[in-house]
DNA sequence: CAAAGTAGTCAGAGAATCTGACCAATGTCA
DNA sequence: TGACATTGGTCAGATTCTCTGACTACTTTG
């Protein structure tokens, strides 16, 4: 099913994304953050600095709010997040990252920086800059929350 | 958890990838190819022109061979693939795309071309070329099967 | 204020994934 | 050549992830 000669842009985007994600997971596990799953991480990643509503997490992760709730429950039990009332809406609660989550983010950010350096080494500073520029532009038409 | 000002390269790669995948799925469903799941598609996508072994599909999709077998079973029942003996190894079988799969690929390829045109319209020909170039280069260090 | 919409939960089912154990065929090398 | 390790794949069972449908509580809108 794969085109023989030339990969489509989709796969070309996916490959480095997955490579980076793998690196991050490995590093987190090494650092002792091995009590959450990829699905949980994909939700946790989207929590904003001041907390984010469940519904918004669900939308951005493109899962149902029920699924998001299920995953946040587990993150809460593992101590990665807490839920606090949303002062602006009594129906809602804000999912906030706990200290443990921010510590994990430190590790993850380190890996990202390291991998980005490796990529820049391979592409050259110029091409790396062009890549980020093109991707940032692309985001304007591919990210509904941009 | 998300960086406030600037997204990391990982998310920047993921966003357009997901947008493209969404478009492809929607178009396939419209065209009547609605009897397979995303997980099945991710495996099917990796079948080579002459068939591919289960183990290799599993590796490339980064799932266990048991899971791959489970998904291929379903694709076989839906008529997307067949399994034929591997002439070079009596243990192995080759998973081959059936006519229905190649028809679906036609549709998918059409969408990819369309989306790539849209992206090029947004980025300009020059930047689009740079993007593909950088991604192709990046593949060298991020794709274990390159 | 009534109606419609939004945030979230509960219940139940289906899909996707894993680990462990296993068999048959192939490869290795003393 | 023959024992041993490796590889391709399956079976069984459990866990995790995800969905649909139905529901409550609160908010927004006309």
C-alpha cells in the first residue's frame, strides 16, 4: 500500500513525530515516570498552565469527553493532576497539572531540546529554521485551536 | 502543560499529520469505505506492493505481532487483504492488499494530493518544497526502516 | 422565564492492545 | 551433522481505551 518511490507528506510528518514521542517516553520511564500510559499522556500534554476543562481536553485530543474523563480519573489517582472547581462556571471543573506532572514536563522538555539539537545537526541550522517556519505556517490551516 | 508561547516541534509535526489523516478518513467514509477502523488502516497502510509479513507490519506500526494478527484477521474478513504463503519461508505468510484495498488507496491518494495542493497554496511553492526536503532528510535519522 | 445549549457523569459494550506460553520452520556453529 | 538459538506466527486471557446512549446540573438566549 505504501508508494514505492516517494513517501507522502503524511508519513513524512508522522515518522519524526513518532520518533520524538518514543524518545520522550523512554526518557520519562528512565526518570521514574512510568506510571502513566501514552493515552493518558496525550491528554495531560494539553493541560494549560492554569488548568483546562475536560471538554476542551477532549476536543483537542479528539476523543469523547467520556474517554477524557476516564483518563483524567487515572491521572488523578496517580497524582499527576487535580480537579478544581471552575470559578466562572459551576458546572465545570478545571483539570490542573500537579507538581508531579510539571516535574515530568521538565524531563520531557529536556528530551525535546536534545532531539531538536540532533535534528538541527542533521539538517543544518538553515533548513531546521525553514522546517519550523513551514510547520508554524501550516498550523494556521491545520489546527482548529490555533 | 503546553508551552505558552511556542509549540514544540513534536506538536507542530503532529497537527498537520492529524489534519491530513482526518481528511483521508472522511473522504474514504464518503466513498463507502467505512468498514474498517483507524487501527486497521494504520496496519493496511504499511502493506507493500507484493505483500508484507505480519511481523514486519507489526514492527513498522509499532504494535505487537498479536495485535497485528488481530487487525489483519479483521481486514481479511472485510475483504481488504488476503494471506498467501511466503515462498521463501514456510513459517511465514504474506499479507497482500486485495482489490478493495487498492481502490481505497486510490481515494486516499486523491485526498493526499488535494491536501498537499492546499498546503502549497498556503505556504507557497518554495516553502512547500523546503518542507518536503527537510522532512525527507529527517527521515534518515528518524525512520528505522528508511 | 422557558427553551436550548453546555459541562460533566454513569452504565454498558466494543475495539485495541498487551503479556505469557506455545509450535513449527529456519539459521548458526561447534 | 546435530543441538541450540532465533524467527514467524498463533492461542488464551487480561487490561486499557474508546465509543454510544442516557442522564443531571448549570448557563445562555430569546
